[in-house]
């Protein structure tokens, strides 16, 4: 239902949310961080299949959108830790619902 190639005004918020969370990795990264702060390699291990380059790019995007904060500790070598923000935690209900929908969808499609 596009008018003149643009989203109707009642769809702008959905479009904005999808642009922030686009791709297959961002919600998985946020889900990983929901259990507590993690270092880069910990996130990489939990989010199976993501490359280091992609993880770095996605973390930067999540930081820009204030969903994740990066803490750099003054140690040698420097330690870096990522934490989900309160704004990122506000997606908890969305992630829960996607989880349950995904379980139901798997059952519907593949019977498991």
C-alpha cells in the first residue's frame, strides 16, 4: 500500500524499526547480550555462523542506534566489552514473541 512510492504515515514506525534491526544478525546479537555483558569473541561463539567482520559491522550499527554500548577498559592489551542498553532491552518482548513464533513456525513447516 505505497502511495507515490512512500510508506503511509502509520507505517513509518514499522519501517524505522525494520531499518534498525535489518539483517539476520542484529536480533541474535541482542539476544546474546540480553544475558549480560560479553566480549567480542564470546558474542562470536554464541552467534553461530557470523564472521568477525560482520559482527564488527553489526555491533557498530547497534551502537549508533543506542541499542548496545561498547566499554573499552584501560588494560594491556585493551579489553573491550559490549552491553545491551536499556533501549536495547526494551526489545525483550519483541524477541520473546519472535522466539515463540519461530518455534510454532518450525512446527508448522517441518513438524518439529
